[in-house]
C-alpha cells in the first residue's frame, strides 16, 4: 500500500484497511495521485489543502475541475488509466475529503464537474474449448492447478491464493473447500465443492510441492541475497500452508506477491498462445477473472441460476438456506460441465449416455410389442373392428 505524506490520508487509509485491505491499497494509489497533483498545482500538501478547503480559501469545485481536466489529458487520453478508473478515483477522493469534514454539495458537484463517460465494449465470454486449450498449453504444474481451480470453482483469483491446506476436506465426497470470511470480498464464510478432475490435479501439485529434493541455491531472508549451497529439503506439511504458494520460497510469502507472480506467468502463457488484446485497451481478452464469469454462465446456462449465484458466493440465492444434500446433488449434475481434461471421465459419461439410449430403445420396442398384443386380443374378441 502506498504511503502518503499526508497524516490525514494515512489515517483514512488505516481505517479503510480495518474493513478491507484490498480496497485500502486501491484507494492509496488514487490518493497518492491526487497528492502529487495538489503539490504540483497548488504547491502544498493534502493536510494544508484540507484546511484551506474548509475555510473557503480554495474553491472545491475549481479544484476538482482542474484535477479531472489534468487526468483526462495526461492519463486517460494516453491510455494510462481508463475512464472507469478516473470515475472511481474521483469518488474515492470525495470520500476522503468528506471524511475530513469538507462539505460537498452533490447537486452542485454534478452540475459543475463533468466526468467522461465510460465506453463499454462488447465482450465475449471465455468458452470451455478455450479453457481446455489454456490448460493444455500450460507446462507449469502450479499455474495449471491454479487455473483449473479457478475455472471449476468460480473463486476470485485472490480468494484462491488465500486458501490453506486446512481449508480443504479431502475426506468428504465430493471434496469440500472452505473460504473463510476474512479472505472473501463479501466478508462471509462459504464453502464449495471440487470436481474429481480438480482434486486429482490438486493432489498432483501438492505431491510435487512437498517432494523431497536437493536444491543448490536459495534466498536467505536474513542477508537478502541468493545463497549458493547444496541443501537437502524435506518439506513438512502444515495446516496453515497456503496451497498455491511454493514451498521454501522466502520471496513469495504474501497473497499480493503470489498474485503478481502468477498473473505474470499467466500473461506469458497467453502471449505464447497469441491471445489478442481488447480493442483500444492494454488488457487481454482473457484474464484470471474470466474463469469466474465462465463458471457462472456455465451453471446458469444449465438452468441452475440460483445455484450459480450461490456457487460463486453471491448472497441473493435460495441455496444458502437449502440442506447440504440438495447442494451436493445439484453440484453433481453440473460437475461434468466443469470438467476439462479428464478424458476417462468424459468417455465414461459418453458410454453411460450410450447405455441409456440403448435401454430406452429396448423399452420402446417392448412397449410397442405389448400394444400390438393388446390390439390382437381386442380384434379377436370383437371389441374393436379393423378398418376396411
């Protein structure tokens, strides 16, 4: 999180961090940008600015007008930030000022400050074939497991990185994984289930992560240097180990660092696959968040909208109140549609469908024979007569 020179700004961020550290990090970037603008334009810090805004020495609406004009000219038009980011930035700055007793007339603000409207581009969701191609192209077992987990669970990328070994119950069928409220965006405990394919991939990753091995170099956190030394490593599993963080990597010890690392590797994978960028944007058509959209639309497309809402953690779903057995039964119905690389399972499903088709054909033939026999008896007894 960016550390600002303003005491009031740092106090504001500290209070915000008590509620959500991720939001605090984002707002700190916006406030740091605003602080830099104030120093350049007004030759003063944020704390001095607050006092002059409250005393009326500086016109609030003129300040915002200059700031928005600067951001549009120097940031938006040069594609450093989007119009959506600018709107969020202005919103957060207003919250900061209001939290420090600067009165803002919302009606007057809307009349005097004109923010650029966001251009909403048409987006195509990622398909199951694309997910399969990404998984097939991934030669990093850690990244492959992470992507498969996202594409079958619908968890947010940061939520998955906060998952610990103690959150996975391999003894249940289906395997259940818990998301603790302190790591969820909604600050609400919830649990979901893993497909058999994801469980198999997850176990392979954990076996690889905790394998005994000899390393020739490692990072010494005491000296901050790479040490070249033969070291025989015997990993020990601990309940609070983060699932998707590598073992014995002193550099990668936080969710933030792990996210940056995996995001970079995922971007490199998409580059190798020549995945296109969105029009007029530096963002690719596929991101780690695309898998969450995929899970939702896949389940919703099966006519299970309420379960889709529940599965990805939205609160407006009747499934929050349903018994566990019913949740599991619904999950087992959608599991094949969240399975990507398990060829054996897909073949088994195809064989099962073929068997069911043959069974229906046999039942139909038997029914036809019974009807024919019934008509023969009715004709013989004269109850009905054949048409001439």
